[in-house]
C-alpha cells in the first residue's frame, strides 16, 4: 500500500478502498517529474501562459511566457519531428492541447499575440499539425466555445 501511496498518488480512504489523491499538485508531481518535458510544461509553461492571458497581454507577463515556451520550441527543433512524440501523438502532445486550442482561442478573443509565428515557428507548426489531426478534431470542442469563454470571462473583444 505504501508503494501506491508514494509512487502513484493513491491514498487509503479508511474503507479499504484506494482512491486517487485529492491533492492535484501531488498527482501532477508524481505523474510528471519536474525534470521531464511534461513536468516542465505543467510547472512552468501553463502558469506563465495563464498569467499572460489574465493580465490581457501585460508586457512582463508575455515576456515570462515566451521565456518558458522557449524550451518547447527548442525541444521541437532538436527532435525535428511533427509531434513531441515523433511522428505519433504522445502524452506531451495531449497535455499541450492547452497551447494548441486554448491559447489560440485567447489570442483571437482578446487580441493578444502570445505565440508569434516568427518567434515560435515550430510550436505554431506543431499546433497546426496537432489541430488538423482527425483524432484530435473529433475530441476537441468547436473553436467558438473557448473563444466565447475568453470573451465572456475576460471581457475584451
């Protein structure tokens, strides 16, 4: 039982049933070690991007987001592949759906440019490849929904 609790983020609920820990940060840290690509994405990219969106593109917040996104850009350049997993979609690609769908929707809704094509050509190419994959298209909501969310939540047209 201690193995599952420590390595898998599970805990005993007192009824001899094992359940997933309710501490989200614990589950993420156990699932994605901070040194891994997915861990860097979850620990550094998402908070920086969200800060840039919430601040309506404040210069310092956007600069921080660009700094954290640079490692993803470099990772794609080094691999020279279509996706983070090579020619096939893997867990990092699925995790980065936030960048492909939600960041693009925030840019459209709020008139921001968080991912300029000239600064992040590989990420933009990855976004295009990922969003044009039929399996991904089938699983994502229509683009109008996240765009509408950002317009209503953050109030800028």
